[in-house]
C-alpha cells in the first residue's frame, strides 16, 4: 500500500473512531457543545470550510482514480482469463484488481464518512442548542405559570373585594329603598290617620245632629200629642 492510501486508510479509521465517539450515549450533546465552543476551534473556524472542501476534493480524486484502476484491471482480468497466458501474470492482475477495489472502498467510505461526520457535528450542535433553548423555555414556562398563578390569586382577591363592595353597595341601596318605603308608609299612615280623625269627627257631628234631631222629634211629637188632645176636648165641648 502506497503512502497516500495508508494516509487515506488512517483517515478512514480516524473517522470511524470519531463517529463511534459521537454516538456514545453517555456523553450528552451539551458536553460536545462545550468542547466545540473552545477558543481553539474559534481560531481554526476560518480555515475549517477550506479544509473541508480540500479534503472532499482529494477524496473525490482518489475515489475516481480507484474507479479507473478497478475498471482497468477488471478489463485486463477478463482478457487474461479468456486467454491462455501464464499463471503468474493472471495472479498479478488479480492482486492489482484486489488492491484497486480495496482502494475504491477505502476512498469511497472515507468520502462518505467525512460527509457523515460533518453532518453529525452539525446535528449535535443544533441538538445542544435546542436542548439549551428547551431548558430556557422550560424555565420561562415555569415562571409564566408562577406569574399566572399569582395573577389568578390576585384576581380572586379582587373578586372577593368586588363582591364585598357589591354586597355593601347592594345593602346600602336596599337600606335606602327601605327608608324610602318607610317614609312612604309613614306618609300613607298619616293620611290614613287624618282621614280617620276626620271620619271620627264627622261621626261625632252626625251623632250630635242625630241626638238633636231626636230631641226635636220628641218635642214635636209631644206637641202634636198635646194639640191632638186639645182638639179632641174642643170637639167634645162643641157637641
């Protein structure tokens, strides 16, 4: 294996190790977020995109070269297999084909894992931010719930005060109405008493007049009796 393919294979193993490390369940995304937020990463962040694109280009070139080698030795392998050449040349072609296929897999998986690693770092960062936002939103929701409970308690107190005020206002209104009704009843009672007094006085006047009329009637009846007796005596004397 040449130096370039040894470097690609080492890079592939490093990628696999990093992906497995990122997938460990007992390391939370917040810890990775703290690691990614170190000052050293901020210093190399300006070169990160260029390095990422450079590595992708190199891996694509190596992958295309490996594809070319596989196609080359695969065609030679087909020709050698159909011809009556020496066994050593056939085995040498087989070895070249195996190496080119190995290089194809190494470069292809390195390219694939490099893209996966970039996407995994991005997702871990986003997940850490979402978890942090979730914690902030949770604390805000708890504060909002506490404020809502406090407002509800204050609203209940205001309702109680308003009910007391309304009851006092209602009682005061009812008292005023009762006082007004009492005044009206007093006025009506006074009118009734005045009418009663007037009726009593009329009754007394009529009683007095009746007694007078009765005495006058008795006197007139007595006079009538006397006149009638006189007339009878005078009639007897005339006869």
